[in-house]
């Protein structure tokens, strides 16, 4: 679908561009006991404010007719109970198109950004309040977004300020999100409001005053070479699907590709003569990676069994005319999914008696770590992994203690 550029055609944005609204100051909330202020979210020190005790917004309890008022049952929020929003926003739709067609983000990444923004829209459209009669200690403090109900969701997105953002972040805390998840949602809002500001939809960017919470740095998990050998020997090579699984595991470890890149491979991405794979990575970036002899032999064996297999006759016919025939197929001849690869890996991990937390990405970590352990330079590993920044690859150097110890013992005159 063609991308609509709102700068060229402001009327096509689908929401009213109101300059007066953009310049309108946020409404002040009285802090008297009769009308409690929203949470003291602007003062949350984790997100850039001064430390203060948050207040709780209480729903009005006036009842002029003295009729019984149904009491809302308090709900203890959890990470799994976060609302899934269906609030429609033309701004979010335009931003999602911008990510797909201008920034060339993958469909999965674009959907993640869009889901985060729609959750923020849900917060703006339906701000949570405390149940009537609920005490402060009965439930964690939940903020109220200071927006009028008459504003459209796009107008609320434009009018959001630093207080609103901090209110949303404290609201997320009630669902028990990890710092990493919160940081991702902050990154989504930061990208969105940067885009809004550049396009002229918002005069200011509220995210400039928001800090990302500190996260504990976790080293990538790698498995020993002996465990890799044990895992790769689990699939049954005598069956077509077993040979496929063996080829998949060999390819993951031999090339270090992401599982999303693996399932996106087509037959014409494989160059048998040059022993290479053509990889389409993140952001439509492409690279060529070498295939090891074991991986190449496993792929050849898999394709040898695949061709005469009657279950895949249609696949063989389509390969004659279609250039986008998947390299690794499911039992119906269609493209394999990332989830299916994970399920197959879990099956072989259980059979081999290995750690069930090992994922396809663990094989990518192991690929990089074992290369560095055996003397590969960091720049080469960066290119093989498809990392844009060398600093991303440098984390693997912390795992290469064997290589560093050997280099120290060989080079330092008093090491031994």
C-alpha cells in the first residue's frame, strides 16, 4: 500500500490538526482534599522527576438521589492483566506505516511498536481510577490521565505532556513489567513523539524529559561445544522432516543467523557452489554468510530426501516457476514459522537432556562466543552477525575468557 505523507497532504492525516490545541496548556489539577490531584508522577525519580510520595486519584462519590451505588471489585493488576487496546488512532497507523515503508522495520518489530502505542492510547482513552471506598493501602496507586473526554484520541496524543508520560509509566508499574519491558515501551514512545515533532503534529517532545530506568546487564548465554554436538545429533536423518530439523540446527549454529532470518530463507538464497547464504536481516539489511561443511552437507541431505517425497509434490512444482520457494518447509509444504523452530528445538533439548531454557538465539550466542574463543577478530564476528554497531558485538568478549587467558599466557612475560 502506498505511504501517505502527511507533510504533503495535511488533510489526509485523518485527525484534526488544531494549532490552538497544540499550544494549549495542560489543565491544572487542584490538590485540595475534595478533589485529589493525579498521582505525583511528575515527581517519580526513576523517570527524571524529583522524589515525592504519589497521591491516589479517587473517583467522585456524589450521589444526589441517595440511590445505592454498585461497588467495583478491586482488581490486583498483574503483568498478564494489562489491557489490550482496540482504540483506533490515525496517528498510530501513520507511524506504523512510517516504520514499515520508510524505516524498513520488519513486520514483527512494527507490530510491537504499534501494540505499545495502542496500550498507551488505551490509558489515555480509559484512565483507571480507584474504586469507590477503596483505601490507599488496598491497592497500588493508579494514575489518572488529565484529559477531557471530549478530545479524540489523536488530540490526546498531541496534548500529552511529561506528566502524562510519567503517569503512564507508573501505571505500567502496577502490572509488574520488568525494567527491560518498560525500557522498550519508553523507546517506542520516544520514537513516536520524535516523529510527531518532526512532522509538525506536536510543538514539543515530552519524551526529552523522560529517563530510561536502569537495567541489569545480562551476559548472553552460550552452551559448550560438547552440548552443541549432542543437540545436533538428536534429529533422525532418515526421515525428511528429521533431516530438515538437523539442517536447521546446523544452519543456526554454523551461521549465527537469527531464527527470523532462517525461516525467511528461500531456495535461491543458497549458493551451493560458493557455500554461502544470502541473509535478509533487520531493517532490510542484507549480508552474505559462509556455510560450514557440516551445515552444507545437512542441507544437501535434507533436499535430497525432500525432492522425491510425495508429501511435497506441490512444492516441487512451484519451485519450477516461483523464486520465493522456502528453503525450510513445514509438513504441509509451506514456510516454517519461528514458533515451529522453537518447538522443534524444545523437543530435541528434552531428548538430549539439555537445559530447556536454550533457545534458537542461544545458538547464535554460542556461534559468536566460540568464534572469539578460537581467535576470530571482533569486526569479522560483527559482520557475520549483522550487527550495526560494534558495541553490540563487544558483549561477547566477556564470554571469551578462554581466548583471553590463552592470549595473556602467550604474551605476558610473567604470566607462567
